[in-house]
C-alpha cells in the first residue's frame, strides 16, 4: 500500500541567491518560517527554485542543506528530473543518499520523446532508487503532455507513488485509471479546490511562498469537511494567482517576496526583471491581499 508523501500544501520553495550563489542563511530562514506557518512539505530545486540555472554543486548543496535543516519535521521532496535520463538517475541517487523523503521528476523537455519513451525514462529512474517518486506533468513548460494512460502504467511501479499534474483535464481520468493508493497533487494554484474535490491529496504550490498559512488552510479546511472556508479561500487567492503568473514564474513571486521584506535576491538569466506595468499590478494585488502595508 502506497502512502501519500504529504497531504495539504507543499511549497515549491524559491532558491534565494546572493553574489556568492545560494544564500543558505536566507534559505534556512524561509524553511523555519514555512514550518511555523503550517506548510506540509518542502519541495526544493523545482521549477520555482530555478534548478535549471543551478550548477550541480549548488543543486546538490541546496538539497543536502534542506534535508539537514528540516530534520524530518516535514517531508522534503527534491527536484531531480532532467531531459537526460542518466543525469536524472545520478541526481536522484544523490538526493536519496542524503535522505530526502521523495523525488519530483519532471516530464523530459526539449527532446520530446514518445509516450513509450516517457515510460522507459521514468521506469529507469525508479529502478535506480528506492525513494518514492512523484511524477511531474507540466505541458506548458515541457511541450509534452503525459497521457493518463502512461501515468497509470507508471503508477504500477512500486516506488512511483504520485503525480504533480498541471493538466486539469487529466485528473478525472487519472482517478479512474490509477490505483486508489496513487496520489494526485495539483500543479495549479488557481485550481486547488477542484483537484481536491476529484480526490487530490494537495498542491505543490507557488503561492505558498507568500501565503503559506492560507494555502495550508485551504487544503485542511477541505479535509476537515469545511467546504465553505475552502471555497472562500480558493476564490480569495485567485487575483493573487493571476498576479503571480502575469510573467514567467518565479519572477513575480520573487519580486513579491522582496517587496515583503524577505530579500531572496533576483532570478537568474534568462529570466529577467518584471515589466513596470506588471510590477505595479503585482504590488497593487499584494496590497489588496494585505501582504504589504
């Protein structure tokens, strides 16, 4: 029987940078804040963490630091996916060696393999480790959509236990096709409640970087049967979600965090500073939500 890695709100945490590289002191502060605010899991070195622009020593260092800092208080999930299967395997094996609770492995990008190739890619990673794996289907970034049928086939593998699904149209089919102990997590902050209503276990969230308590409460209210609170929170966050994705993520969320005083640094090229009109829109939305004074 596969157990959920977590239920509720998992934050796809930003990676704070300074002139020397990863700002580990700041990363530690963020981790402690998330735990205090009720975040249910930390996802390190994902898309929001800018893993594609992190050299391997930074990638490994950030994973190791997060595992040590969290110290088993909540689950730590490491982004170890790649469009190079061998690289995904070595990164996954390293993450396993330092004690992560799960791996997040994205659909291979750019190479654009077939559905059979996706099965072979993920099954090769799964065979190389014993740590639980969460698949990650995000067609808007990979330009490749893993079908529910492929996911269901992969879900038969013992240590492939869940998926972060960004294509909401797949969720119903996934629930029908996959084993009952296979977990589905929302990859869309604006659709957390609909995912939960169809049987999802939670969200891997960008907005949780700035509203961890509300993101946790949205999920927990649903699990507690308080659908009205969950509904109100989902509607409440929609303008914030719109602002956080008005430009490629994680540019807006890092800008928001800096405006809120977190000082997480800027994004690395090829991501660039926000357009002035979008920055104004973001700050107005933060003000309306009560995140800025």
